[in-house]
C-alpha cells in the first residue's frame, strides 16, 4: 500500500458492535486468571489463562514492557461560595518541560490541561485547601492561554517544602478511562497500575501490562525469558476516537518516550535470534519509532529534537528499497548517545501504525481488546495483516471481556 491508500483507509471499516456489558468495569481479583486469546501463523490457536503466558511465549523471547506510572492527574476545584465544579486534567508538563523536574517542583509549575466545565471558569484564580504531611496548604490554579482543546494552567502553592508530586498524591484522582462510565473508586489506585510501574507521567495505564503479577514475571525469569523496560508516558489522546471518515484526516497525539542505551544494545545484539515481544501498544509504538529515529540520524547525525520526533506519516514516506537494516538504524541511536555522553534516548513520537506499516523491531505483542474505530485497533490490524475481525469475532462469541480491565491477546507473527 502506498501512503495515499493508507491515508484513505475508512475508519468505518474498523468498526464492530461492542455492547456495554462486554466492557469490563473492574479487573478480576486475580489479574493473571483473565482469559488469553493466542493468534499465531495467521490463525487462532486457542484460549488460555494469562498465567500461561510464560510457556506460550517463543523460546528465548525478550519481553519489553512500559514502566510508566499513572499519576493522579485529575484535580477538582470548586469556585468560591459553593460555585461551579471545575475539573482540571493534567496532560503534560509545560514549565518545566521535564517530567521528573515538574514533579519535584516546589512553589509553582505549569501544565497543559484539559478543563471540564471550562465555560464556567473565566479568569479568576481557583483555590483549594488541603493537608499534606500534616501541613495545611493552599493550592491555586490560574487559567492561561488555550492550546487546541486544552489550556495552560499555572499552579502555585504556599509551601516551598512540598513538591507538586505530593500535592497530586494528596488530592488528585486516578483518571480511569471515560468508557468505563463510572466514578473513580479507591481500588483503581491499585488496579490501574502495572506491578512494574515506577516512572511517573502517564494519564492512562499501559493496560496490557495490568495482567502481569509478580508470580508470572518470576515464571518468565525461570524460563529464561529476558525482561526489559522502556518508557512511554501515555497521554489522554489514547482515548480519542477517530472522528474523521478517513484516517488521513486524524491527527495523532504526541507522547514522551525514553529508551536506555542498554536496551538498544540488547536489541542489536539479539536481533534475529531472540524474538522481541512488546507488552502493549505503547511498547510497540516506542520500539517501532526507534527504527525511524535511527533512520533520521543516519540521514542527519546532527538532527535536533524536532527532526527526531517521528511524525505520524513518516514511516510511509520511506521506500522499502532504501530502508537500512534494523540493526544499522538502532546503532545510529547508540552512536548519537555516545557522542552526547548520554545513557538514555529521550524524545517523543507521533507515529501512527496502520495497515500498510512495515514492522522492523517486534515479533509479537501482548495487548487487550480495543475500542471500535480506534487507532489502537488500526495498530492491531497492521500487525495481523488485516485479520483483526476474525480475532474480535471469536472474542465476542466466546465471552471475552473488553478494553482496559478486560482480557488479553498474544499475537505472534
């Protein structure tokens, strides 16, 4: 498929009926006991329990998962004198731009935010009083300029010993997906985090990883499956449906990624004999972006941050006859890090993976069942050569649970 054929793909061709009762509102009490559908060699191989994953993965696999942690990104302010409720949803850091730095801020910081009930909040500051470590603190929010469907919001507070991370922990809420159609519950603070999450920054969980438990990971280790981490901070754009008729008119969201030099070296040294299995679409997007970051560096070793952000259509603008070997592209990133004396590549990606995409890094993926007409379903379709409907029809006919807290699939090429 050429780029015009891909851009003209109609999103209605990626629709399917999803009754509300098939959307899992909560996870199973034992995460690893959820159902697992295995698809390999262009056919469904059967259904298992997720606890069976270690024995179902190809021998010598490298399992790569996203270590991002969901933050309490939703803050609820009340206008003075019992006025309107204003909900502020922190999307991404603005000042400072770095995630680690903004969570460590004391006194003030600025975020790009979605605002619920924005028409009721004009220009006056909003305030709330809260307790953090036994101290009463006043948190103030001031609305700034509009950026698309979001706004800059400046936060300030009257205690220079308290970090913004502590404020979020004290009064923020875990932002569960809107399609669950329920309020956040205390259990979501535990349920909506992977057991290996430890890098704060996401406003949505990399949900394929929610099924893993310490015992499943230990069994992976026992079987010689190599486990590696990367970071992609999931943005609210992951929930946005494709509203245009064709995917060419849909703008993908940009997300922060971080990949260590050691992971890049492992991918190069093990390429061709150790199958790479990505846990979740976020890991897929990060790993496949690496190839095109390397390609950009091969073309311009001094490329800047903007040039290295992978635009959504860049993968479809490179002819297969001029694509370099995967290891050559990844080595270009390693060389870039060495020139800059850096241990990790930190950047961003806007990549759209849709039918017609050529995979360079992964050999398989673990993922959940995704929303109709979503970019995540486009990604799955690309990986299974368009056979997504067979997988989803089977899941619907065999009582699989869908979306974030639902069941899982293991897809192997």
